[in-house]
C-alpha cells in the first residue's frame, strides 16, 4: 500500500505529519472497537458480562493481537467507571470530530 513511500524521500516534517495521521487513525479504530463492545454489552444487558462480550466480539470481528490487546485493556479499564465508558463527552459533540486535524480536538 505504501510502496511509493519507499521510492520517495520525504522531508522530516512530512514524515512527522504522516506518523501523526497514522497514530490518530489507529486511535480512532481502537476507540471504535471499544465503543462497539460497550454497545454489545448494552444490547445484551443482563445476558453477558464484559468478559463474555469481549470473547463474542473477538469471534465476530477478528483483530490482530496488538489491536486486540489495546481494545481489551481499554474496555477493562473503563468498565469500572461510574459512567461505564470512561470520560464523558460534551453533549452534541462527535466522538472523532477533528481527529485528523492539528490538535486532534484534544
């Protein structure tokens, strides 16, 4: 996919921007999986616990080992939060608004 990168020299600034966009993309993917698992737990309320939801999700959506470990850690870490999903967003804000812009909405 990125074979053209190997043939072309990028400036240090271009490499930095590319790495930032790639990192933000990976974070957005991981956060989407985390949200999906919590949606699964909500949909199956009373039927399955978080551990079983993680197992079911892993069967339905195959993830590579690295992503799976990050998703599992985040779900388990947030499971104990009173809100159940980690820090709350302001009403009316989108989860990934400006994720690819400088500053990343953070």
